[in-house]
């Protein structure tokens, strides 16, 4: 298992390439133009749909559901959970609210939220995490006890340690426990490569807003099965590719170039094999993803 301990390895030189005024001006220009034309599809692709909160009934409904879910979550003991992928708080409402919970607390958290929310059904195995489907709500609640996708692990995060999370207070006085920003950024980077296959304008905005140069000088509390620093360098390389940036500005998102998907998938498989992870379904899905991406690349080349 690799432990990230170097601030330089994770951040320093790369972020300077992204935080330049020219790129910031381009982002501001395209967002203003798309907002003026009320381009709902673009904001969905870009994962910044809350900018349309007051003009789109569907997003407004999601926001009301989101706040109802947060109210229920805020009643949990703050040391027992942490929300992930909400920094900055919040740019995009997808279809779920993601919560990390220590394994020993997972059952209690599920029971609490089942009492506070109208749960239609619970999907998944309590040993790995579950999904709460809610009555008359489009949003669902995903509860995890580890960070990973398709059975393969990416990060170990100790939620018991106050150094890995912080409490935020919302305008309505709700207090929510969230993962520390640099750890959330690590999760975001892993999510882009391992789950999405796309990089969005929202991802780019988060890199600006989270600005790692203002964060803690170390992430030694995070243990990872992957070299997040290397993944971060791939992301920076992509965002310095004009074709990728042009697609992000035009469509709100851009496909990750095939070489980076290959590199990250192989890294994920090898790291989990070294750690003796035995979830064969995870390896199957990762290999299948590799095959489909290579096939797609071959058909579009």
C-alpha cells in the first residue's frame, strides 16, 4: 500500500499550470454565455447544474430533496460519518448523496437515516456499503465504508481521526461533517479516472476553487492503493491539452484520452493484486472496461 507523504509529489508544480488567468477568463466567458442561453444540457454535462437553481424546476426539486437529506444527516454524531464529493459546497446535484461511514457504524447510520427519511428499499451488502432508495425522491443516498469502484479499492480513510474531516455550517444552521478538502480532491481525481471516464468543467472549477496551495502541507493520513500524485499529473497533462480543453468548453466535458485510461486501469489492477484483494468481480469489471475503451477508441480512430 502506498502512503502519500510528499506535498511536492501531490501538488506543487502541477497546480501552477492550471491556475492561470487566461484559463480562468475562458471559463468565466463560456459559463456566462451558457447561463444566458439557459443551456440546461451543457450544465448537466459540465456538472455545475446548481447555477440554474432558480431557473430550472427539476434542479430546484433536487435541491429541496438534497436539503431534506442533509437535515437528516446533520442529526448523526459528527464523528461517525463524512460527506464526500461536495467541495465546493456544492456545485452539482447528480442522483445521489455520498456518505463515508466507518464500518462499525454503518448499520447504525442506515437505521438512523431509515427513521429520518422515507426509505423505499435498501440495496447492497452492509459489509461494503448500501444504497437507500427514497420514496418520492429522485435523489438516493449511497453509504460506503471504503472508497473504490466495482469491488476494487482506491483509498482507506480513517473517519475517526479529526485530522481527516471537518465540520461545515450551512446558512440554515445545519452542521455537516465533510472530508477534508485535500482528501476530497484525491477522491475526485480517482473518481474521474476510475468511475467517470470523463473530465468536466466542474472538475476544472474544483481544481481552481480547492487550490491545493492553500491546503494542509501533508496528506499522511490518507492511505491509497493508487499513486494519486501520478493520477494528478495525468489530469494536469490532459488539461494542458488544447483538444481536451476545447471539448470541455464546447460540450461541458471531454473524454479521457485512451492512454490515461489504460495507465490508470492497469495501475488499479496491479495495486489491488499486490494488496491481495480477492474480489474477482472487481477485476472482471476493470478488464471489461479496458476492453470496451480500446474497442471504442478503435471504432472512433
